[in-house]
C-alpha cells in the first residue's frame, strides 16, 4: 500500500507574512511608534500614566469593522480604521476637557497616522 499522506503543515492556510519573525518585528516597531505618536498627540489631555490604555482602546476600536466582518486574522493595523475609533477618542478628549476643535484635529491626525502605519505595514 502507498504511504500515508504527510500531516498538514502548521503554516498551511496561513499568510506566510504572519510567520515571518522579521515582518512581525517590523509590525511591532510600527505599533510602538504609533503608540508613541498617540502619547504625544493626546498627552496634553489624557494622562501620560494611562496613555497606553487609551491607545490600546483606540486601536481595538479601529479594528472593530474588521473584527465584525469575520476577517481572519484581523489586522493589527487596519487599512480602513472604524469610525468607532474616532468617536471613542473624541469622547475621551472631550471628557478630559479638550476644546472641540483641538480634539477634532487630534483625532484626524491619529486617523492619518494609523492609515500611514497600516499602508507601511502592508507594503
């Protein structure tokens, strides 16, 4: 009888980029830089002590559309950030006392920073 087929590869069905340590390290650096940009942009209004908690909540909110679409895996840096992220950050800045115009500018700048980071990660 013929030998049994080999077991499926651990990477079968996976994006090879997800398994590349260099790509993952570059993605981590991108996420860290984006977090540092967030801390600088929002640091005057949101506590520096909790800036990364706000950043993580914002980034999770940005991924909401991809999560709900059933995409697998959900990208860490979504190409099209969900509007929920803008609403979340705007609300947190307003609650911290940021004037509406300044909060809107911060939200727009962070949306653009996330879009640039996602494009760089996809390249």
